[in-house]
């Protein structure tokens, strides 16, 4: 978190000029000065991961679906994180700063510089994949000053969709085209935006202000996704695009335009009649010979062939002929352990991309689960896996000269020798997508977290986190109260030696039962061995850590939908009181006798039937229970609301009160302050809400308090240390600290003194700029907090302007 002191000073003439104090909305980036609102009493401070170290060496960060390089500076890159916003580097990936933390959404799918004026940048919001924990966009972001400020545009065209590509005219920055696709809404994989606009190919001729749809216009909400868009680098009139959804649809296919995207015709190729069916489509034009075009096609989900895999890869050498001729490129060498599925395995519906070497039309790179290079890429290709230990699941690629920049689920990498060796650029990118986390009961600077595709990780006070033990997607975790430094749990994996080894802890769980993607799992606050988890039944373990083999047993009736949230009542030290809710919200059940009997918490059906994301008992009174819901009010128009409270949970028919914050968006997590249960924190798809009166009223904790406009999937308070932690799904983890107390600045003819009261355990970095659009902030002073009043004096020049900021971090 940081504050700004934008300060303008000129000839004094006996007048003390005003000082503006501004809450910064972006970590590491200035904003135009304006008069401040009342300062907050608490600040959210990012604690990384930036980065995650794997085996003490390789650094990873998070999913990167978009990359763009400034055409006037090969060291100036922008990347878009899946729900982490736009980040900028000015030194070719050594250092990064976020640019869009305060924008309407941080979900990002496409970025493009205007070639004729790189100060103009277009960002397409939304991550173009309809899956669990993906997020639709809010429209198009545009900057005309190199990313210092942004304007949200075209919301009526694109809100609820996601951008997959943007291309800008080489000489006219007002002319651009884009492709858009479907996306999801947060943790519920079945939830879509209520209003999904038409998707496909769109064009603007006035700098993104207005748009018209080109190409096929589809009335159904399940077709028409634009998945690829590229232009001939020597003739912007000529373009290829891909339209496709993962299931068979009539409009799925390859499209071509020869009039700057005004009209499009479908190109019929060998893929068009294959029984596997056309799904998603990727297209690449060879920059050194634009007559060469490659097409990669997913095998659609239709029960025929290799559903979700690769239908095929084709090449033409006469792309602009009336009827191009196509030859299939053999891909069997890329099959791996799934014969016939090709370089993207069974995940071509999610990870499908291709790019051609800028100087050689016969060298192709294929993005899939791994990263393949095809040389002599025609009828007699040679395929080589050139990932070389970099992260799996490739999503984006960009070129600058001979440098290929790759974005995947682990972050950003680049190669200058065709993949023979790689540079790792995950230095200070804080874009990890957490599913859940758990703080240490006595050590305020230790926590564990479960992440999207970056496994189980631990924090020990530094912004650099350490990976241990579990790869892939990991979710809920727990730390033992009696042996917190060695006994940890990650759902059905446990360690009793601080992560040195992990054991299976799944005996008794029937994984053939329906469950949500990230199944809930929780430890009883009072007893380390007692855990509950859920499939379509609630399961309980009473020997999680102590047993030679952890065992689970069925502890509830079987439900007709998966359990999506559950919790213990902290006030029951015997661990007999707990509750759960289900994916479609049809069941809210409570037991007070360890699962012997269960009571329906919502006989009156007062709580809307939507995905139950979390539950939380009052820490001292189990009669008081809170429930949070995903979805939107329009999903259940007769029953609005996202947070509900009952004060008689043990009653025959509990009554429920809608105590929701004023935000009609998915609510993901709720936590109550153990020292004052009237203090409630709610994590939503856009930041955090706080109530100090039990839900009667709410205040938003967003960029003005240091929390980006990101989805918050888990909020946890350590009962021993009182530390509140937020685990976001795209901007890493945050802790809540007290804000510094500022004194009025002191100005003389030659010096400006800034004074504030520090806090123990925090570091303060005072920096300045002489212009808001300057490339970087200059360090002035670093101060270690010790609870005392600190001052920083800076020499100034008359008749000049200077901007100051104060960055706050946990002491490393």
C-alpha cells in the first residue's frame, strides 16, 4: 500500500501552497493528483508471492493470457494477468509495476499498442475461457498516455464478455479490430454473466468509442466465440480470424477478410468435414511470408474422436488465393501420453495457440500444455518440446526481434534462441491466484496457501514464497494448533514434518461422488485431528494428524448436489457443531451432535437458491450464523441478496435476515473478528466489504485502502495473532495493517519535510517524481517503523513541481 503527496510549489510570495494527500489506487504507479477523502484507519499491504520459488530456484507467479511489446522500445512490455490486471516492465522483464489495480475489473484477455503512437494502449478485459474461476470483462480500457491513466469504454458492447485478441491499424490508431468470447463468473463453474453480449469479430474506427460487429452474428449464447485474430503485417486489409466454441457449432471455423475487416468469409478447409467436429480455432500468419498461414483446430466435444484434443494442424502457402490449398501438418510426435490428442493434450478447449517465427515461415511454435517447436513445418516436420522446465499450460506469446516472450500458468518467460534456453521474468509479479489460505496460530508472519496450478506454498514473512510438495491446483489448508510448525493439511494431503514429505490422507473418501472443483475442507479450531470435507455427503475424520493412515467416514445424508461450503462453530470446543451448504443452494444443514442428526437451516426457503460460497458462526454464539452466496440477484429475482444472517440457528425454523453489502456481485468468503464479532469482513469478486455493526452497514475496502479490484476468495483471521489475511484470485495475498498517522508537511524556500508516525514491523519507502508520466520513481528515504514519529526532508527548487509517494510494506 502506498500514499501520494503530490505537491506543487512555486515562488512563495508569502503564501503557503496547498499539499494534496491522495490514496494511491495502483501499487507502483502514479495517478493524477486530487484532493483526498478522509484517510482510512487500516491499509491492505501486499505480501506477494513475488515470486514463488520452486525448489529454492525457479520462480513462478501466475497465469498470463496476454502480452504486448511497445513497437518503439523492445524493453517495454505489458502483460495481462488472468485476474491480476495489466503490469508493465521498462527493462525487459526485470522489474514490474501494476497499472490497473483501480479499474472496474482486473480480468484481462488482450493488449495492443497502437503501432503509430505507442502511447495509445488498448486493453481488452475479461479472460476468454468459460471455466471455473474465470472472470468476464467490463469493456475496453484505453490509455493515451502510455498507461498512466485509463478510460473504460464500450461497456454496452463488451461488458459480460471477454477479449481474446486486439489488432490496431499500423498508421491509424483509431482503427482497431477485436475478437471476444465467453467467460465465467468466479468460483461457480456453472455461472455465466447474466447478460452475455454477442461475441465474435468487432471493429471500431473511432478509437474504441463505438463498435460494429463483423463476421457471423450468432443469436445463441453458446456459439460465436472469437478465438483468434491476426493481420498480414504488410497489408492490414488482409486478415484471418478463428470463430469457435468447444462444442460443435455451425459458425465454428476459419474466417478471412480482404477489406480491413469489413466483411468476412468462412474458409472451407479439410477440417470442415472431419467427423471430430470443429471446436476452438487458432490462426497464425508468417510475418516473413504472409502467404503462409497455419490453422490449429480443437476436436469438438461431440462424442466422436478425441474430444477436447487436437483435431489437426494445417498449412497453406497461398493464403490469399480465392480458394487456398491446405496441407495437414503431422503432429503425432507431440501426442505424449494421449495418442491422437496432439500438443495440447485433452485441453485444446482451453490452451490452443500457435505463432510463426518472424524470420522463417517454416518454424512454428504451438502453445498447449507444454510448448512445442516445429521446424521444416510442412509435410515433413520435426517437433521438439522446448519448454525446458518452464511452467506448463501456455496461454500467450509475443515477439520483439528474435525474442519470443511466453505467458503461461507460471508467469512470463522469454527465449532468444528458439527455446534452447529461457529467461525467467517472474521477479516481482504478484499475480498468484489463490483458492484458499491459512495463517499460523501464533506466528503472524507465517501462512500457507493453495493456488491455481502453482501448488501448495508457504509464506515466512518475505514477499518471496516457497513452493513445497503439491503441484497443480490446491485449495483449502489447515495448520495444527499443537504442532503448527510441522503439522499441515492440504485437503487430502498431510505433512507432519513441515512439508519435507506429504502423505495421502484420503482413505474413506469416495471420489466418484459429485464434488465441486475445489472441495471445501476445514479443521476444527479446538481439535487438530477433527476435520470435515464434502462431496455429495459430508465426511469427517477424527484422526487426521495422529492416525497412521488418516481415515474419513460418512457423516451426513447424501445430498442431490455437491457440498460447496462448510464450517465448525468455534464456540463448541467438542467439535460437534458444524454446518454446510451446497452448490445450488438447495440445502443448508446443521448438526449439533457431531453428525448424528441434521436440521434444515432454511425451512422457509428465505436464503436464495444459489451457490453457497462460505459460512461463518459467531465465535462466541453458535446461534448466529452467516452465509455468503455467489451469483447475482437476477438469478433469483424474487430473493435478492448475497449475505444472510440468522440469530436462531438452533431454532425449529431459523429466521434469516438479508444483511448484504450494496454490491450485486458474487460474494466468496466471510470472516468474523474473534475479538469483536460485530466486525465482519466479506470477500467478493471485486474487493472486500467491512461492517463494524454485525452487518447493519458496510464500507468498501478497495483500492483506496490498498486492495485492488480483484476477486477475494478467502479471508482468514489468526485466532492467536489477530492478523487478518486476504487471499485473492489474481493479485496474491494481503495483510491488514494500521495506516500511518500524517502530520502537515512543512515547507521552506528550499526544503519540504514530510512527517508521519510509523508502526513496528513495517517498512516505509519515500519516493518522488518531477512529472507523473516520468518513467520511474526516485528513492528518497527508507524508514524502518518502530512506533515513533519519523520525518523526511527533501530539497526543492522554486517554480517547480514534485510528486511524492509513501509505500508501505511488511519489514522483510
